[in-house]
C-alpha cells in the first residue's frame, strides 16, 4: 500500500475552527504539492479528507489536479485518535490513498505507522509524505518521499 499523508494548506482565522478557509497562499501551496504528487510514481486513486472546511478545500484542489474522488471521513479531524484511522486502513483502504487532515493528527498517524508510537512529528502546511506499507499496522511503514510547497 502507498499512503500519502498531507496537511491542509495555510488557512486564515475564523472564530469557529471548523470554518477556517484556505488563504490564497494556502491554495497555491496545495496546488504545487498536488502537481508534484501527480508527477510522482505515488499518484493516489482516492482521497480521504477531514470534514473541516480547510481540509475539504485542500482535497478539492488535489482532486482536480490528481483526477481522483474525495471521501470525507469524520475520524481524521485534528484531535482524533490515529488508531481509528489505522483500523480503517486495515479494513477498507485502497492500495493508493491520499489522506488530507490536520496537525496534530497527521504527525501522530505518521509516527504510528512508521515508528509504532503516537508522539507525532511536525508538518508544515501543505506538506505531504509518502509511506509504503506491505501491510497496514503500527511500525509497518517506510517513509519513501516528501513533498513541500
């Protein structure tokens, strides 16, 4: 399985965190990273995204560039437990998937899959990493590439 984990693009401020929208800079960064992914050997077949506005906007830009469908998942929001996502990856994930989410979730999911712990690593906005896993499980992934805006 090839899994790409991406943090949403830069977002502006809003009184409701769920309603924060991408800035122009954020949209450009997402488009740049999606174009890099499109030229790579790790092009996804499907995108899972958080239901928060900035993640949905990021996924829409990536979907247009990568020509793949988007499915919202309510278990990949900022403070969700990455173990729930791992359960879904084990049960139903396609072999080439892009997950668009938030910090600290993207950092925690990445370290769970690569190192078997949830301490997390930092992601800049619009950053994406490629993980390769023979099987989905804690500590089963290898970091293959990263894409930066």
